[in-house]
């Protein structure tokens, strides 16, 4: 024990079970405070997140937001669009690279554009491409198609070689 019993009782006895009641002077002070504040305008002291550098970070992640995956091994840096939020705190993100969608917690991605910015961008009319851009796109598409056909031909040759090897092994 820190104190002996007599000292302990000396501290506890005067205040035990007592409730401090408002006195007339306390009520008068409260009335003075209210009259002093009467002419002043109300001030909203809630934090204004829109002026913060993050623009209100608690609400940045929402459906339709453009995000970049971070902290992942395989898909680090891939961008996507937030589709849905689930009750367990995971977000469904449709990936832009065409590999499907993933379920992620909010710490696994960072918001690039909020929903409002994405909607504004998609609402702007698309500009018509110039003939040079169209020619370049057509050439790039033809080159991609040629590469796909080349890979397909190599794959067919490989399959044919494996079949031939299996047939020769079975015949022997």
C-alpha cells in the first residue's frame, strides 16, 4: 500500500458520495457566457476535407474510380476501374490490361482519378482522328495481326512435331 489507512480515509471521507451541485454563482456565470456569445455568428468547426491535399481521402475510393495496383507481386502498376465494394472491405477492380478483375483491399491500390473525374472524361466528345493517325493505327493493327499469325503458325508446327514424336515412339 502506498498510504496508511488513516491517510487514505482522510483523502476519501470528505468527497465520498458527494455530488457537487450548481450554485447560484455558477448559474450566473453560465448566463453571462450565453449573453456574451449571443451576437456572434455560428462557426462550423468540422474539418473541411475538400481543401486538404488528398481532397477528402476517406471518400476517394468509390465505384468508377480509376486506380493503380500497388504492393502486389504480379500485377504491380496495373491500372483498373473500381466496380464494387463488398462488406468485408474488399473492392472489385476491373483491370485495364484485359486480364479480368481482382478483389483487393484498399491498401493494395491507389486512386488515380475519382469517379467524378472519370465520368467527366468519358462525357467529353471524342475527337476525330487525322488521316495520319488513322494510317498509323491501321499499320499497327496489321503488324499485330501478322505477329499473332506468326505465333499461331509456330505453335501449329510445335504441335505437329510433338504428334510425330509420339507416333514414332509408339511405332518403335
